[in-house]
């Protein structure tokens, strides 16, 4: 069920408004005790996840990737076709990505069992031709877009209901795209919370100076949650990197205010920042946090950070080093803190968070509702792992 659940047009009413919202949502610390532990909730596999950047998979090569502990070999054939198959030879389970790309197939490096793009074993060089070929390995739907290689690791029967990500700014020449591509040692849920909870600007006080976050509106649906913020600078000067990304905050003739919209549309997350008086986002960020290991205590963050080019041709290239410097500084602070959150969880063994911010409570509900219990995900995988050689 969609619909706005809160609106506050007056920034001055922010605190009162939050108190009202807290009451209406119920600060339900007792109810939370009965909910599944978010940090033990798996990212649902029935979606498209990027597992590599296009540039890292050269023609005639194969690389190893993973989704939640499931090893996946990504292959680009000589003709440029990309495919994804289980990275575990059906014969002796060695990683297939160490093999040799031959024509449109991948040959295992050990005894040269050969697999096609669907994972079917199409040749065993030493097998009598009269004998039937052994079972192959699992093949995954695979697509390339926005400079990323996406794989669908989920239930094949539900592929048609997986919506492929739509990131129009990544194809818009008015934007320059920066790729985020890094492993962060924490559960994906910490990443979602970190970006959506703009009340953590204090963490970035050295880089961003004093910023007051003003929450405007929360909207939600079954598999998404979205919120609007605006900001006010209360101390310090605007840092130069921020100025180049989001503009100088000049007063526009028509008034209005800066608007930041952050959305988790499961399993993806986006952030758009539109300066007051502008029709277009100055910053359009699209992120996904792909679980790497079986327990999902690490994620590979892939992101497309699209910065709108200034009207002066070529100026973006001059500004780019400052933008990189600024965003790297922010990401470094965020990474440190979310990895500390994960370490605290590991020591505690359970989620002890006392969440009070309605947006994050809603976000956590979406992530739990749309996710899968980690144990059942392992069971599913064990059941499905029946592709051993005969
Ligand atoms: S282990 Fe792959 S062919 Fe033998
Ligand atoms: Fe941050």
C-alpha cells in the first residue's frame, strides 16, 4: 500500500513533527524483540545484482565472483558474449574461472571438462564419444548494463518478476558517472541505514562542516521506502568538493529549497540531490550492496554516482579531482563506522539497536520483509547442489 504518511512543510516544526511520528509509529522496542534479526536476514536472491564491472572482464577471459557465498564464474567469450555459471567444476569442484575460454565455452583448468553458457557440460576430452556426458553446473541469467555485469542468482521460475534496474542518468550525457566498487566488511543493511539516516552528518563534521538536517516527508510501499530532506548550514563554510557536486547554494529567484530524496527500492538504493531552483538533480546516486559471503557479513558495494556537468564545456574534468577527493573522504568515514557496527554485532551476537527514527524503522521493516532468513537460504542452496558428477 503506497502513500505519504507524514508531511511537514515547516522546518521549524521538525522536532515536534518527529515526536508525533514516533508516537504514531509506536516506539516499539518490545515489538522489535519478536521480529527476525535484520542482521541475520539475507538479501533476497530473486533480483538482478551486479557482480563485476564490465571493464574488469576482458574478451577471452573469466573471473570469479560471488553472491552470498555462492561462487559464480563470469566469462566473456572471444565474440564479446558474457555469461555466468557456477564457479565449481562438476567434476572435482575446483573454480572454473581459472579455466580457459575457448570459442563460446569455458574449459576447466584441471581435466578440461568444457561448459557452455548455460553451464551444460558439452565435452569431456577423454570420454568415449558413445558415453553420455556428465551433468553440468548451474547457469545464471546474465546482463550487462551501465558498465556493470548483472547476474540473477535467484529462483529461475521467478526471473520474469525481477525488475531490471533503471538508471537513466547513467545513460544521460549531461552527467558524468563515477563508479563505486569496493568491498565493505558489513551486512548490507548497515549500508542502507547509513545512507538513509541523514542524521549522521555529525560523523562528517570535519569534511562537511556544520549541517542541520531537516526531514520533510516519508513515503513508503511494500518493497520501498523513500524520504525527503533539506539542509541548512549552521556552522562553517561549504567545502569545495561539496560545492562542485551540489552547487554553491545561491538563492534562486523563485525561492524553494534544496531537496534530497533517498530511496530504498529493494534491493537497490538511490539518492538524488536537487538544488533549489533547479529542474534536474545535481547528484544522482544509485547503489547496491551485494552480499559476498554466506553469512552476509561483507558486501560488495557497486554504485553509480552521476554528477551533472556544469554548463561550461569540459569544466567537469577540472572539478572531478575535487569531487573524487571529497567523496572518497566521506566514504572512508562511512566505511569505518559501518564496519565498526558489524564488529559490535559480531561481539554481541544479536542486533541490540534502539532505533528511534521513523524512516529507519520503516527501512528496517522493508529489508526484513523483502529479505530471506539466512538459514533457509542455505537450505535452498544445499537442496539445489545436486549437480555433482555422476
Ligand atoms: S576438476 Fe574440472 S575437469 Fe576435472
Ligand atoms: Fe555518511
